[in-house]
């Protein structure tokens, strides 16, 4: 560990999640904790370091103790999510329009296939989650970029360019693939922005796809609007408990249709494409139901993540003031503008090579990410502090 230097005071009073031990995390066998050598602190992939929610732990332990490891029966999953959405966002999706699929990107792929044909243009909003572009190209569609609008400053701000998206649809693109909340910037579209996109899609007969996997982690004081809460539309939303309850390996996501015709297309998907993991279903049911019933765990997590975002801004302002932080509305991902550092190489490369801390490369999110890096703050305060210290060490070594 880098010696104490006074930055600890910026963490403030500890939260319950600050007790996470690095030695315990090192025993995990997930991708985050096995992708790099043991001397690297991982702060890249979208996995949190927090322990599982008690409701999820109880459901999994109960299943294991009973030897319940057979095929999934997802009969209650739609109802559990509908109850959660009603309690969290005052939106009541029709469970008959909710289909269970193995994972979010599988759901996104199915949505692209349902709403477009080979050769069609699909609008993206870079910098954005890299697998979106890969999925569009793999399915024989054409990515059409409508980059996010950036307002420079301390802090910078990213928002959808609704006019550019609407122009792309008017020019012939057949669908828009949204990241809502947006990854990597953490911004949440306003109801007015979503309404404008819905209207533009309706005028052109295009479809909308909304990846809403980070929505349950909307930070206190911010408001998330589900796309489908705006009413009947040719659209599909994809969500999961995977990010908010840190259960990505459980393989269960939800594909939600915005109108009867789209719902019928989802229903006609082959069974093999709609077959989740049994433990994924049990996990999602337990997570969504417990949150709908007011167990409080998710609120504790979002409060901690808000604190982590505040801590990271303070720490970076003190340790590496050249980095411009984008304030996030949701989740545990922080988009860092490192261009003022003039590192001469991708920032994530410098942080890894010189500081032994792994961040996500900005270019993974498109050419708009040049000079940026994505930091995962979904950990304890002390480990966040260690990540920032390592980043500072890397910058100092480079200088």
C-alpha cells in the first residue's frame, strides 16, 4: 500500500460497506479478480465489490441446501419485476409483455433482430458500451453514430443529442439503441428527451431499444424514467438484476415489449433463445421481490455509491486535479476526462503500467473516448482511495 498522505480525511465517516477486505476480494474467482496479476488493483469491469444482498444469499443457500439445481421455471419473474417497477418508478409493466432471456446482451441482440432487418441502420450514442456496436455488426446491421453532446468544464456534462438521433432516423435508420442510464457517462435521459425520441421513431416507423440494466442504481436525488413508461410504442427494454445486485454470472435478464405486436414477436422467439439459468431466475425473483417489499438493501447501496462518487471527486480534485470528472446520475461507473494530463498514450495504459491499477480504456466506448478512462467506484472507501493513489503514482512516474 502507498503510505498515508492526508487523503484519508477526504473519505469522511465510514459507511457499512467500507468494511470490505481486500484479502476477501482476492479470493473471488470472477473475471474482475482473476483478469490481472495479484499486484494489480482492478477498477475496470462492471462488477461491484459489495457483498450479496441478504435476500439473494438466502434464496441461493436455500436452493443449494435442497439440491435445487434443475432447469429454470421463470413463471414468477415477470410478476416480481413488475412489482419492483411499480414500487420504484410508479410504472406498472404488463407481465404478459415481459419475457425472460439469459442475459442483457442476448436480449439486446434479440431486440435488434425483432425491430430491424439485415442491412438496416441502428443508431448508437457514443461514447457508449462497446458490445453494442459489436452486436449490431455481428447481426449484419449498420451502426449509425449520433454522439452524445458534451458540455465542457468542471464538471463536464454529457447528454443525448436528440436532434442528431432524429436526423439519423429521418435519413433511414430503423432503430435506436439507447443505454439508459448511459454507460460510461452515468447520465440519465430526461422524460422530454425520451418523449422526443419516441415521437421521432413513431414518425419514421423505427423501433427503440433501451438497455436499462443500471436503472435500479439511480442515485439519490436523481430520477429515472423507463422508456416504456411513456406509453404504447414500437420498442423493447432490456433489464436485469445483474448490475444492481452484483449477480451478472447468474444469467437472467428481462426483455419487455412496448406494444402487442412487438410482444408477439418476442413470444415467437425460439425456446433456446429464452432459456435462463435456474439460479439466475431465483436470484432475480428474490432481488426484485425484496426491493418491492421495501427491504432497504438497494437504498443502502445507492446511498453508498453516491458517497463513493462524492469521495472520488474530492480525491481526484486533490490528487490529480487535471482530470475532469463527469457527475453520474446512476450506478458505480465514473467517466474521467484525462486529456489535460497529456500522457501521450491511453490513460488506462499508463495507470496500469505505472500504477498497477486497472481502469477501462476510453476507446472501448468509441473514438469519442480517446483520452478518457472509466473508473469503477463500486467498492469500499479505502480501496477507492488506494485506486486514486495508484493513479497519482502513475501520473507522477510518467512525468
